[in-house]
């Protein structure tokens, strides 16, 4: 999902192309997906981010799907209506620059062969501890924040499971410049420590 305007970020770049430690966020997410068990990558693009669209259309192994850019949920529903898409589908926001393949694979393993949809969340307390912005909370569980990672299942059942991870790689959505600075610092710390978290 990489078609948002990114107005809160106040960047000179389109949000997915905003660099974190010298690499565009969308490229970091793509690298995690490519190293994971994911077989096919589609990019939901919109008129809000034409440079992102152009870059992704020129990227091998990525198929772009045009959306209206009216918001995450509306664009996701549009993607799911595309005939080349068939659930289960893992959706990932382009603003998760710390995402890594082991995290993606753990989410996929948790879904297993299940048919239900899943929303991946982190505790609001973790986002506070990291200092990153908290823009959305789950309606039914105010202490949880969605990460922008979801599994859309194969059933028409409206039941959605909530999976909670205490993982900074999922908690660090970049919505503001301060989030970008924090993400760059976490990447430097991770690279320095040689650890995944």
C-alpha cells in the first residue's frame, strides 16, 4: 500500500520515497518482502504518488495496481476487487522501514492455513516507549495500534482476528519527520548491534 499523500510527513519526497538512512521506505519494505516467503508482490499506487508509481512500475517483480488514493481502507478494497488478486493476501503499508523478512514470515506462519482475516497490532505502550507517533488505535481495544500489516483471509465472514506483536519493526510507522528520525536511529542501532530488533 503505497499511494498515500503523506501530508503529515512534510517531506520534499512522496511518502513511500522518503529516505530512511539513505533508502526509500518503499524499497526497504520491498526488500523485506522479497527475502520472505511471499511469492508475488503487488503495489497499490495512486495519483497521489506519481513518482512512487513510476519507480515501482520500473521495478522487476512488482506489479502496480492503480487505486483512487482515497485512503487505506478504500484503496485496499479496490485492490481486492482486482481480478489478479485472490485471498489470502498480506497487505503491508509502505511506511514500515524497519520491516524484515523474519517478521513477515512469522505473520504468515501465524495465519497458517486459516481463512479468517487478521489485523497485526502493537501495544500503544511500545509506540510510546519508542517515541513514534500514535495516529490510530483499535476501536475495540484502545491499548492497541494497527501496524499497517494485515492478512485478508478467504472467507466472507466479517470476523477479523487481532494478532499482537511487541516488535519495534512493526511499531515504527513513519508518519512525521520525527518518526523518520527515530526510524533512522533504530536502524543505526540495529546495524551497530547486529540484531534484528
